[in-house]
């Protein structure tokens, strides 16, 4: 899948978001090393702490299907700023792919790319247990 196709898949997933509280739909598309792509959207809940981000939705779908070899993820939001993953999502990404590429999109379709190590320089992993 091309970078553009991955980004388009993330943008498309915003349409499926359930975001009645924040009114901030987010879509994600996660690419595995074998080329398989898993998508996700945010699913909010009236108990805000129970909300699931788009990134974690895609990761959980991938893991539940036997994939743990992530290479990149595209994250799309409708805001003016780039839609970067929250701290919890960064930590979940760290568990599986500390070297993954993260493509963050804004509402204008512009992108900025980060490595997970840039966004989470001292991520917690099994070495710290």
C-alpha cells in the first residue's frame, strides 16, 4: 500500500467514528510488515475514560488477528493541527513497534511524519520491568 493510500484509508475511517461528546472524529490505518492494513476509528463513551482511540482500535484489531509487526500508521483528524497520538496510544504502540513510522494528518490533508521514538523518547517496555 502506498503512503497516500494509507492516509486515505485513515481519512475514510473518520466517517465511522462515534464522537458525540468531543465532536472530533479520528481515523487510523495501521500497516503491518506483510502489507496487511487494519483500520480504526475513535469510539467515545459518556464515561470519558472508557473512550477508545482510533489508533488503539486498529492495533487491537491487528493483534486479535495475529499481527504484531507494525511498520507505520496514519492518523487523521479534522482539526487545524496535526492529529498526533495521545500518550496512551503512544505507549501501546511502544509495546509492539518502537521503531514505527507515524503519519499525522490535519483537516486540510497535510501530513507530518514522526518516528515513535520522537513522540515517546523514553517509552516504557519490558526492559524496565
